[in-house]
C-alpha cells in the first residue's frame, strides 16, 4: 500500500515525510523535483505480544510506503496547477495525505497570503475534481466514437457509470462520495481518479498552539461534513524533532503537548480506517507476523496474501481471535473453551484473527 503526501507549496510535506521516515534529508534532497519514497513498518503490539508467547526466530510487521510528492505549483493566473509529474506520481497512490498549513512564519510566506485551512483543502479538492472531470470527458468522447462503429455491452456499461461520475463532478463533488455498487466501483477504480482516493487532511499546527488541535480539527470536519474526508492534526516541526529523540524523552515531550500517540501510529491508524483495511496474524515457532487485508475479504483471499500457493491448495483455515488467545494463553486453551474454529473458504476475516491455513 502506498500513501502520497500532497499539499500546497511550503505546507510541511517534506517535514512530515521526514517524521514518518525517521530521517533527515539534506537541503538538496528536500527540493529535488521528484518523489521521495520510504517504506515504514506498521507498529503492531499484537505481533510483539504473540512473539512473547511463541518465541519465534523472526517477528515481521506489515508495511506502508509513503511518498513525498513534489509538483503542485502556483500557476500564473493566481491558481494552483498540477504538473504532469505530480499527476503521474499521485495516480498510483492508494490514498493521500493532504498536509494543510496552520503555522505562520514570516520567513516562509503562505503562497495564498493568509492562513485558511478550509480554503487550502478546497483548492486541492477543486484541482482533483477538475482533473478527473477532464479525464472522464475524454474517455466518454472516446467511448461514444467507438460505439458508433460497433455495439459493445461492456462499453455501454462503462459509459453509464462515467456519465454518473461526470454529473457528480460537475456539481463539484469528489468521486469518493458517489455511491456505487461493487461492480461499478471496480470500473471506477481502474481509472485511478484523484478525487476517488481516500483523503486524510492533516493540519500542520503552529508550535505554540498547544491544546488547540482538537478545536482546529473539529472546525475543518464541520466544514467538510459528508465529503468523506478524514481530518487530523500534527505539530510538524515538533514531531519531526520528536521522531529523532530517544523514546523516554519523546514520551515526556508528547505529554506536554497533549499528543497521545506518535505521528506515525496516528497517521497509520487513520489511513487504515479511511482505506477500509484490517490486519490478520500468523504465528508459529518460525515467525510471528501481521498482514494487511481489505476489510470484508475472505480467508481464501487472506491465504493469497500470504502466498498464492496457499490460495490454490487451500483446504480449511484454523482461526482463533487475538483477544481470545490473550485471554486463554494458548491455542489449546482456546480450543477447550470453544474459541478455536475450523473455517471454509468463504469465512470473512476479522481484524486481529490469528490464522493457520491447512493446505494439501
Ligand atoms: N515554524 C514552522 N515551520 C515549519 C513547520 N513545518 C515546516 N516548517 C518549515 O517550513 C519550511 C518548509 O517545510 P517543508 O516541509 O519543506 O514544506 P514542503 O511542503 O515540503 O515545501 P515544498 O516541497 O517546497 O512545497 C521548512 O523550512 C520547515 O522547517 C511548522 O510547523 N512550523
Ligand atoms: Mg517538500
């Protein structure tokens, strides 16, 4: 899974990237006109707890890629514009984090001249909508031409969905709020529309606005009620310094600022929520490991995430939930108390299921 970090110039994108990556980029790297990518392990205390019991040779976490996407520019006519490089980078991201500036520093003037998070979010959202609209219009035109030449049921279906999307976008609404059935959704996904991607607006707070982040988040949430936007806040400058401190010092620091979790844990939790992702676990003497799965996926698909072979040779799955495992202390004890189950292919995996695939 790949999450793109986007936003207006000088909002704090690279600062967030460095926080998540636990690195310091030099000046040259910070301004390179291309995306910087980092793979980050998803912290999961359940893997640690299982490892305490199983004492495996290896612990593995699932991971997420973050991309610092460069290329949203102030245009000539007082409008922001995407560069082609930006579009190419963002299209393939599974979800986006929009860094929204809420800090002031005369040394770095805001490109729009004032601080206004609701406006900044609107600027980007409008760009996304316009970009999708032009893509949809092109596609519709092409399909119409093809349909004049020959009948094609699939194209007729695609046209019907695209027309729906076009009307939605013309009303300045993002595609992520358009309700579609699963088959329609699949067609839309294929286009990698920008306004369809799950979006987390992350307010980059002023260092001394301690304790004001909840109210700031609430104000933006109200303004974007019903637009499928997740909103959260972080203290860009401080959390970057924090990410470079030893754990103990970092905790004291966070308590002072009323920050409950590290930026990384919070952002990953938000991303999982907005993307509809869950984790399942596997464990044994060899390895304890967490895996990412789409919410609502079957145990057969989960087997495929582990290995395509397991999917093909799937017989049944042994399932114990992590909470039950911790309550009773072992798989055998879970069995005794009726919390161990043998499930078929269709079983829908829950977040925190510990799974063992039986295969031939
Ligand atoms: N005072 C203050 N400065 C910040 C904050 N966040 C970032 N900055 C500073 O603002 C400058 C720009 O931050 P970046 O993280 O490079 O912003 P960016 O969005 O990546 O900028 P571009 O890639 O040039 O569009 C840096 O010098 C940061 O140190 C903040 O919360 N408070
Ligand atoms: Mg940058």
